[in-house]
């Protein structure tokens, strides 16, 4: 199984606590956060990863130069000369995907779901793209995803700062996607995967979603970054 990992983040909101490294390389419990993503993918049976990189990507390449450092995963790089947005990064990296389908993972979030369950669900629904949702409560930080009883995605609701949502299902940042979707639409080099691709083209896509109760953490803001230091202690054996 293959996965694209979005690892080109600048870490703008984390500049107060990290600097001089790409966001996925932010140190968490004495390891780059990306280590935990790759460790998780290895446990889930992923054998090949395309890292979508840009800002100071050489730091990432040098860190994972070797079988032991890469957790035994075959790593390739999709290099952006300029930021392409999430959509542009995914579509560019997908050129290196060999299989007919693949997972997409955010490089700055951890969502510990069983990937085989997401893939099985996608196969059962004949989905072109499947989104892993996280059930949350009492938050105004995220938009939500609305689905029909059979799991088909109906709409996306934007986040509303200051408006606390008591119960919602949010996009957990993990997708399972059929590669043929790349050729189904014509996009510029730079675009948003969530807004320009998913939301704008939802009627023409067989999009489904499955909710999970697994632990979710987004290190993109300082408060969660500090919380991650405790959560990831001893996750990877020395």
C-alpha cells in the first residue's frame, strides 16, 4: 500500500516555538513529528510513501537517508519549487503513485485510525474518495462534514470562530483516493484540496466518509504542539 504525506508546511503558527525546520520536522518528545507519522504508517502496512515537500525539504531527506531512519518504508519525494497548496501538492505527488489507489495523510496531524477499515469501507461503497472523520465536541476550531445515513458526503460546513459546536464530525486529514480522480478534473498547479477540489466538485465525485473515535491531534497550533509532547512519549521504542 502507498501513501502521500503532505510534508511541505511552513509552520507559520509555530514560529514562536520552532524555527528553521519544516513543520513536520518539529521536535515532539525528542523526535521529529514526521517520525510518528511514518511509524504509524509502517504499523498499518504501508510499504511506500511519497513525501510532498517544499520548504527546506533537504532537512527531511537527510534525516530519512537510510532504511533504519525510514522505518523500513520506501520513501520518494515530490518536490515543490513553490507552494502549490494541498491540492497541487497531492496531484503532483500522485504522479509517483504506482497503484490504482492510495492514502493521503497530513504531515502535521496524527489520527490513529485503522487504515484497513477505511479502505474496506471505501471498497464496499465503490467510493472514489473516502474521508476519515473525527468525532469532536465543544470546539469552534474546525469545520464539519455532513453525510447521509449510508456515509455519502453531502456538504462541508466552514468553521465559525466563536460559535461553539457541541457535537460534530470533522475532517481528520486522512483520505483514501482512487488515482483516476487526478485525470478526471483539470486544475491549475496551485489549489486547495479541501475547498477547490472536494467542496467545489462534490456532486461529480463518489465521496464517502467514515467516522472514528481514535486519538486526533493537530500540532499546527502551539497549545496542541505542547500537548503532543506528553502524548507521544515512548510511542516509538528506542
